[in-house]
């Protein structure tokens, strides 16, 4: 992964940045075809990739100096017509999908002017480009289904979220390819995999945790994980040491003003009170305790 952080400190824009990025990202590959957007595609890039035994297919911008002028002319062109230009290393096609509009595609993989038998008579170069260009879009689609991304103004966190999403999906692809019978027939296998992956990642951290969390529900979950599986069978059902209150809606403190609605607390004396009112509630319980009140009245009468 390479992060574009803008112009270098000198302020001079980088030349041939698209070609440099593709060459860096394809380092070590051989025998593959690379599909590029028009920001990256150039004749020079195709030549450099051929030296590495790689081919290239991609749309190309009309302002590239290596394009012949005959491919750019639209006057007199019929709809669904194609014009080809060949060189020793590359093939360029100009396809006219509608009136006064053309699409330019360069390829170092195709060496002929083959056309499809479809109604629109698209060249085979464009069909191959369309069938392989959606890799990035499809990855963005599948990672958005189950994503850990959150709203943030810090760009390093955005990159970290993307790394986690892509890594989790790559792990899922590898796992299902090796274990093809795992949860076979279920349509939500990826969700099950992510749940198991999350548990496997956080369990060692929770087991090493020394200080319990403040929330009673989180503290109960940490205690269960740290205790591990039960070593002896018991006929008595296990009771949770802490009432987590799961399934009940959390309520705000009944003594705090509305502007402090973020304060939540457990039940004290059948009331929801935050920790700042704990001493007050204990004092109130002692003041209105019935046995203590009866003894105080006896002393006053005596």
C-alpha cells in the first residue's frame, strides 16, 4: 500500500507518477495481466511491464502524445465502428459507442483487430477490459458489507480501518478456499468467520488483562474469559457474579440534570443513580432505616 500525501516538500509535482505506482505495486509479479485506469495507462508503462513479462489493458486519455490523430477524429464516424492502430508492443482501439463519442483502450496483450458477434460489435479488447476492471470496485463493495470503519478526522485511522477490512476479507477468501466444507450451505459464512476471527484476536488480550473494565457487563465478560472453561461438572446452573442487565435498556441517573444525560449508573435503592450520588443514597438509606428510626424514637420518649 502506498499513501499519496500530496506534493513533496519542495513543491514540485512528481512526473510519471502513475507509471511509478504501477511498477512499484507489480514488483515481483510475472505472467499476469494488469488492468489500469486512464490515469495510469501509457505506452511507456506497457513497454516497461513487458520487460517484466506482464501485459497491460486499460483506457487511455486522449491527450497522450503517443496516440495517432486518426484515432481521435470523430467526423464521419458511424456508431459501433472501431479503428485500430498497431505497433511492435501495443494495440490501440478507438470505439464509437454513440454519436460524437469514442472510447480509447490500449493493450499489450492483444495483437489483432478481433470484433465480437454482439449487436454493438464491441472489440475484444474492450470486452476483456470490462470483465477485469471491476476488481477495486468489487473489493470496496464487499468490504463495505462488514466494515470496522468509524467516523474520524484523522487520516491514519482511515488507513488503518481500510487495512483491517481488506486483511479480514483476504483471510476469509483464503480460509474458505482451503476449508471449502466449512459451514457449507450457509449464506452468512463471512459473518461467522468475522465473529470467530474477532474472538481469536481479542481473547489473548483479555486473558492478560489485569485491571477490570468499569462497565459491569464488560467486567462480567472479562471474568468469564479469564476463568476459562469449567473444569468440573455441576448439576447446579452457573450464576453470573454480576447482574449485567442485558436485554434491559440503560437509563439515565434520576438525580442528575438533563444536561448530563450521558451519566448512566446501576440500580441503587430501586433508583438509577450515578457514582457521584452513591454516598448520598447510602446516607439516605441509613437515615430512613426503620429499625434505626424506631430506636431513635424510643430514646426521645425516654
